[in-house]
């Protein structure tokens, strides 16, 4: 049963309760979640909190919001266990460069599949994310959210849930262990440039070029990280 949650980090409590219902089979794959208003009343939280929880569940590829048609469960309890296993493969103690090496194996294939399988709506979503990234860069706002959203949307567009869960685990880990030094204006600019190249190849339906564009993008970011580490050591 769903119950009211405390105000501190309320959206996390909402996520946790919905996740539990999926794991124990109360909510099954394909089921529709209660409406936003119903969730707000049940949890005794604001609509903003409910929306934040739904966005978090979407980022984990557990649910999907369909415009004008509600939010639906994407995974069964067993599939969530597999997703958690993927996450368990990676730890916050892992070296950033090791993580990038794994990304270099996984994400070029995701880009290739996205170029071959992305729907017009998904391509538009990627374009919107790139536009927001540029706007944030111009205004001096953080770009971590748009950077992450681009890669997660790309994974969803690839239509391969196993690859999607792997890349989600990697990106989630990077979000936890990123340092301020890695969020420089130069890095944000390089990310935007790389995302534009990947997006162009996807719009053209060119899987091979999308794969290469992703390799170039990850390579450029990796180079910046290496230089940042070397600079950090030279200042010690």
C-alpha cells in the first residue's frame, strides 16, 4: 500500500515506494501508474515532488510518460533485479579512466543502434536537449543534467534495454564521482560539440558515422580529463 511520505527528500521516498510495488509484483510491466493528482493526494506531497519522482523513475528507465495517456511501468520486478546487478558491477571507487574505457565499448554501439532505430519524436527530444545544453552554456548554467539526458535518451532510442541499463549504471556512477574540475566551460563546450555530431549522424540515419561520432566525443572528453588530472598533479 502507498502511504504519505516525509518532506525531507520526499521525491526519493516516492521513488522508493513505487519501486517496491514493482519489485513485489503489485505493479506489473505495462501497468499504468495512478494519475499525478492521485499520487499527490496519496503521498501528501506537492505536484512538483511527484513530477520529480516520475522524472527520476524515467531516468532509470523504469517507467515511461506518454503524453496525454499517463505513465506506464516498463520493467518487471525480475528485470529490475537485472538492472541492479548491472549497477553492482560498477563502484564509486572505480577509476574514471576505467569507466570511460567501458563506455567506449558500449556507447558507440548505442549510437549506431539509435541512428537505425530512433523515432522522429526521439530525434526531436535529442535536438531539444542539445538546444537546452547550448542555452545553459551561454547563460553559464550547469550542463550536467543536459549532458546526462542526452546519453540516456540516446540509450532509450537504441531500443536495447540491456545496453540501456549498462550505460545508465555507468552514467549514474559518473554523476556521483564527478569533480568540479571536470565540469569546466571547456568540457561543456566539447560535450556540446560532440553531441551535435552524434545527433547529425542519427538524423541522417547513418549508423556507422554515429558510432564514430560517439568514439570521437568520448575520446575528446577523455583527453580533457587526462589533462585535468595531469594539471592537478602538477599543482601539488
